[in-house]
C-alpha cells in the first residue's frame, strides 16, 4: 500500500463511503469503480470494518469544519476539537490493542 498514491487513497476513501452509504457495486463511482478488485479487498478488510464508524464520525466533523458558520446547527470549535481527540483515542485502541 502506497499512501502517497492519490488513486489508492481515493479507493480507500470510496470504500468507506460504499460501506457507510451501502452503495451497491453497480453504482460505484470514481476510483472504486476503476479498481473493483482492490475496492472489494478493502471493503472486506478487518481494519476497514473496525474503523467504519470512526470514519463516519470524522466525515461528519469534516463537514462541520467546512460549513462552520453557515449552518444553524454547526458545532463549536471546542466540540470539534474534543470530538477529534476522542475519535483518535478510539482508533488507537482498535488498531493497537
């Protein structure tokens, strides 16, 4: 795995989106569609399955950051900051324990 390879990162990101949104294979797009074998491998990998919920939480936080000040229910900086550290601790436990 080469994390410097943009297409590989896009396949990983797309795989998490596929899991989160339960996208059927016939509706895969982008790098996931171009690399179906790699996508299937990532989708079935134990680490991907362990981190799915954490990825969803981070995606939501990312959206809060991008839309900060433009949404009525956006999170405050302090809540985003503490949430990121909480997720980081959860991921560390899942990967290293």
